[in-house]
């Protein structure tokens, strides 16, 4: 799976519309509607593989 080279931000508006933006050194890029569904699926897959919040906090605290 390709990794993003810049942070991705996914916003869900009250209307249900999703906005995906990527933060680059030269400014923020808002993805077009054609890419939104594909990128949203990648973000959702990454979140499902993430550790639960409590486990993440325990791990980070053990590093210090």
C-alpha cells in the first residue's frame, strides 16, 4: 500500500459531504471529488489497523 508523503485530513461536513485535504510545504491541496472515495477507503483501512487509544498511550508512555 503506498504511503502518503504529506498529512491527509478528512473532514465530514454536516451535509454528509467529505472533504479531503493534503498539507504540503507549498500549501494545502484539496482533492477533487473523483479521488475522495478512493482516498477515504485508504484512510479507513489505516484507521482499522491502528492500535486502540489506550494501547497507543501506554506504548508512548513506555518510551520515556
